C-alpha cells in the first residue's frame, strides 16, 4: 500500500480518525515480514500441522483453512474495539494482524503444554492434550465423539456403558491418571461400545448429560435439521451459500437474499465506467448521438469520415463554439507554440466562420488528434507522432 501512496502514515495524516487494518502472512515487523504466505504455509510454520495426525505417522494439514479465517475474525473483533475506542478518544488507530500470530493462538492446549513442561507435543490423533477421556471411540458400525471433561462426567460415562469397574479402577481415578493411561482406557471402553450401534450410545449418553456427538460427513451436517433450524443454509441469487452464524436480536435473518450487485466495470485508468442507475436525460437536439455538444469541429470531423464518437473529452475542449466551453482544457494543459499561440497540432477556425460573440474563437483539432490519449498517435498517413 505504501507503493500506491496509500500507506498508513499517509492516510492517517490526512484523517486522524481513520481505523486502518493491515492483514498479512507474518506481520509488518520481524524477520519474515516480506515473506509471501498462503493459509497452508502459515499452518505449517505455526506448528499447527505438526500436532495433527496419528502417533508415528506423517503430520496432516486440516481439511479446511485455519489461518485465513482466524486473521479475519480477529480483525472483525479488533475493528469493533477500535470503533468503541474512537468514540471515546476521537482518534483512530492502525490494527496490524498477522495470520501467523492468529494461528499460534489457536494451538491452545498444545502450546500451553509445551510452555508448562518444555516437552514437544506429540501427535495424539483425536485426543486432547490435557483432558481424558476426550476422543473418538469406535462402536458397532461407526465411531462417536465423547468428551467427559471432569470426574463427574467420567462417572456418568462409566454408568451408561455399565462399567463401574472402570470408575473404581485406580488407574483411571483422576484426570491426570486417565491422561497417563489414555490408550488403556480407550481399549477397555471400546470393548463395550462395540456391542451397540452409534445411535444407541448417543441417545443413552445424551440422556445422562454426557457431551457426545456423531461424526458426520459434510452432507449429513449441511442437510441436518439443526442446520435448517439455525438458518445456516440460505439462498442468495439462486445459489445456496452458508448463512450468517451471528444471530442478532431485532434484525432479520432471511432465508432468501438477493444476489450481490456485480462489481462495476473499470476503464483503463481503474475508474468505474458502469452505467448509472438513473434514467437518462431527455434527448437534446443540439447534441450529437453520443451526448456530446454537436459543435462545429465535431461536424467537420464527421464530414471527413473520422470517428467523432471516440474523441477524448480533452480534445472536445479544443473545439470551437460556445457549447464546447465547458470541456476546454485548463491553461496549463494546452500545448502552445513559442509565440504563445496554439502549436502545430491545432489550427484556428477562420475568424469569419466563427460566432463573433464567442470569445474563445475556438480551436479545431487536426485529424492527427483523433483517438489520441497518451503516448503516441497517428497522423492521417499512419505515421506515429510523439506527444
């Protein structure tokens, strides 16, 4: 943005209330500030990929983006905080967010475990670094997720599967014990869970208040009654995108929404050139087919078979007639000869052919100017002429 003249220092100098947000892969400072980044690159660099997968196997990247949405969500919250701060102080701020930083904060238990013990966290599959049992467990015909995060829930779990011996076993008495014996406990309880289908255990565990859930595929999740009840699949312009996860009281959350307006077309200079939504003005007989003043110079060019409709507005300003005065070039852009008169690219209308009341006397562009914008143009014979 600095290269475009839109850096934070330039813009905040013009508007101290501006809230300027910068999101990058590795931040605006530090040794990696110039590195390009994608979501997967950041995940790998942050340590996220290293902790995903089974013990003894290769690390696995999550199947969905993590760094991109994490940085965006942090920016979303930061903007709200900055707006509140500005309402108090009257000052804006520069919010600088790195995808790397955002992803590091999501390491959660793995980072805390390392910071507390100095031991590199291993890959532990679907288990938790500090809670057990907190994992996927195999049943007859499928697996389910069970999260018994404290001693009370652990006791309920053992009661549902009718294994009081597990609750009484000294190896599983506390959460620390269960963490050390995670694999042994999993082997014991799966021997019981494999006797019934997942739905049987899910109903029993839910009735006992033990957090659990099915392992759905994407169609099962998207097409579920829960997704429908939460309006998390909507229709927008004939397409079914995900809905808004933020439900705000007092504001509508419609299932059908109009398609977003298309981005306006841009001209060669990057300026919008889309059509206006306003009704066109009534036709003016004094103007040509393009809506520009049908002045003497334009009519003269048309008689010579030249493309008047392609005239740049700055050339219309060189044409004579009072109707063209609004298009005249500012003095600093008019090309004049050494004697202060128009240069060879332009010739005056004969005084006798002009309107005696028109003080501009009018300048007519020569054929070499038609279609000229920047750089070079062509004379009638096709020879390039430098500006």
